[in-house]
């Protein structure tokens, strides 16, 4: 019975691959400048969790850019020594 219970239990984390997408979208839009040709990240498809813990998450997927192109993306977040959440994507 114990194994049946543990198999059905799903751990929920404060940050996961789905919840980070809105932060990435907002960050890339804020960094856009009308004088350059950078595109913002508007969506991430095929999201995959590489690693997740209470203090960090690493993800990958396919980013849909505001110019219509798609690109592979690795993104995530971690809590630094001061307790701040650091978001990253490449």
C-alpha cells in the first residue's frame, strides 16, 4: 500500500518549467529596444524539465520568438546566496 501512495504523489515546486515562461516573456520584452533587431521570447514549446529541486530548476524547449522564428532554449532559475531568485535563459 505504501508504494501505491508514493507512486501517486506528485511534488509541487514554487518554480517549474511552466511557471518560468511568463517571467522570461516579460524579461525579454523589457530588454527589447526599438533601435536593435532583438526579438522577444513569446512562448516555449516542448518544455522539458532537466532538473528540479526546492532551490533550482533547469529546463529546455523550443522558443517562439516575436519575429516568428523558433530556436532551442535552455532556461531556469535558482536561489542565490542572498535568497534572491535568479532567472536565466540562453
